[in-house]
């Protein structure tokens, strides 16, 4: 029985796809092992959002060769679609699979026999027009379920449409069926993922369903205690979606809403489909219905043309906004994007300084959000995440809590009182009567 190991770079979507491919291998009789367990085959799923992700791919291939010099090494994912020839020339790579080919990996590589030169299976991105159902199954607690893939937007900094193709979706009926399968495995929480999740509903280029209809259907699935929306664009986050989540049985009060910049000038240069007033209105609507709701924000620093005043515009905007945390990205030039040719490149040290400022702001925002929730009653889904004898989990509104390790609590929902913030920045809790109901 051949041994296969997987390594994933990038987003939750990549993790859901790697997990699905790994199950395909196991169904064919391969044995999944850890990366360091002398595998016969390495499958590396790549990201190409930043230059650093590209460099990581090179490093992982070298590590794989050091562990198993004669193993077969196949590369798939976004970097593989964007630069298949470049990857095929990395010493030690045996095969490269593009977006349309990665789920046909077992068929195309035919026994994983190494050849003198790397094989490249990467068709034009227009061929990536099929939706492949994917979900992660790395533990029994939380699953990332892909409901949408690709993107029809044309943000000036982004290579994702080139790497994943146009927007396409699974059907509601199939997603509900998959959710039932996941529930049968004992999973308590499903996180809905996609490239542009709110654009759900496109099949063969036509909108046949909507994201609101999807979440309404999923809310009725028995066995899953929680649904979480991983990320949704502000222009697609409608009042109806917010109102439904606020009244939902199972959708938790947590939104992650990309902003990218608090400067309207930079938003226009980025070719985003909204200005900051739209973002403010989304935050205000959420907080009016769910004051305890957690709101996460993506933001990019150092975009071409971003002056110090533009950055301060973003900083002050975020500082005044009622949000809970930031995901900060330092702008990285990507080939074949409009932004790469724009004037006004920001020096690397300035980008780093701006990133540091926003990371500090994020820490302050998160702590303030945690403090606002101290003393409240909440439910925590405990995970098999153990550190120094303490286990961790998340409340519905995405507050990370700590408790003394108890194996019985893993994958269990407990009603707790949030008592204090500890030295590691997580929240200590006290268990309260389980019959207390908390949305």
C-alpha cells in the first residue's frame, strides 16, 4: 500500500480541496500519512496570493525531496495554474496540475511513476468551468464546505480569476445533501467557503439560486449545530442576509467582510465594487440587529499610489469602526494584474511599518471586543486544540476561550460564562447550567 502525504498553502478553500483529494486517494487504497513519514507520493496544494506563497512552494519541494528522495511530487493549486512551466522546472517536481485537472489527479498521473522530466497538465483557465464539491475533514469539530468557486470580479491586484476561473456554484440540493453527510460524521460546525461566497448561485453562467436561499435551506439541516460564513463581500451582504442570520436557528453572529482600504481613492484604484459608505452601512446594520456580533475585516496596505494620508485615512476609518479584528495583508506585486503596472510603488519598509500599525490596531480591537463580552453567557464548541494542559474553543461570535483539558469536552457544546481575559489573550470561562439557551 503506497503512502501519500499532503501539504496545503493558502486559504480555507484550498484546505477543503486538499481534504477531498486525500479522501479520493484513500478510496483507491492509498494510505494517508504525515509529511515526515517517508511518503511514496507528495501532493502539494499551492497558493499564489503573495510572492511569499510562491517561495514556500519551492521550499516545501526541497523538504519533500530531503524526506523521501525517490518519492513522486505533484503540485496543484493556484500557483500551478498561473505558472505551470516555472513549477515544472523546480528540481524534484514530477507533475503540475492546473485548476481543471487537479481533481483528475489519480486518473492523469497513472500510478505515479517518475519520468525524466516533469509532466504538465494545465489547460487554459477557461476550461475550469466545472464545480467540484469539496469539504475538509481534518477533525470532527469544524468542516470547511466549499459552496462557490472562481470569481467574475476584476480587482486590479488579484490573480484569483486567472487561477480559478469564472464564478460557479454547487446547487443548494447538493450542498444540503453534503451537509447531511458531514453531520453523520459527528461534525458540529460547518464554515461556508468560496472565492466570492456571496456570488453563490451561478451555474453555467446563469443565476439560478441565491446565497440567501442557500442559508435558509441549510438552517433546516439537523445534526449541524452551527453554520458560519467565512467571508462575504460588502456589496453582496444584503439586508436580507443580515436579517436572516440575526433570526437564524444555526447561523452564528460572525461576519468576515473584506474592506481592503478605507480610502475611497484606493478603493477605486483597486477596482472594488463599493466605496466605504457602503461598508459603514453594512457594519451599522449588523450591529443594530446583533450588538454582540463579531466582524472581521480584510485590509491591504502598501497598494500602489497609497500615500501616507491615504493610509491614515484607512487607519482612522478602521479605528472608528465598530469591528472586532483585522486580517492585514501587505500588498505584493503579481504578474498580469493591472496594479503591477501602476505608478506610485510604496517602498517595502513603508509597507512593513503600515502593516505593523494595523496589526497593533487589530490586537486592540480584538481585546476591546472580548472585554465587551465579559460576564455574558455563551456557548463554546471545544476543539482538540491542546496547549500547556489547556483546551480551546470558540463562542458563536468567535471569541477564543480556554479551559482545563478534559477529553469529554472535545467536540462538545458547553454553555459558559465569560469571566476574564488571560495572559495569552484568550478568555477564561465558567460552565453554567446546560439548559440555558443562547443564540
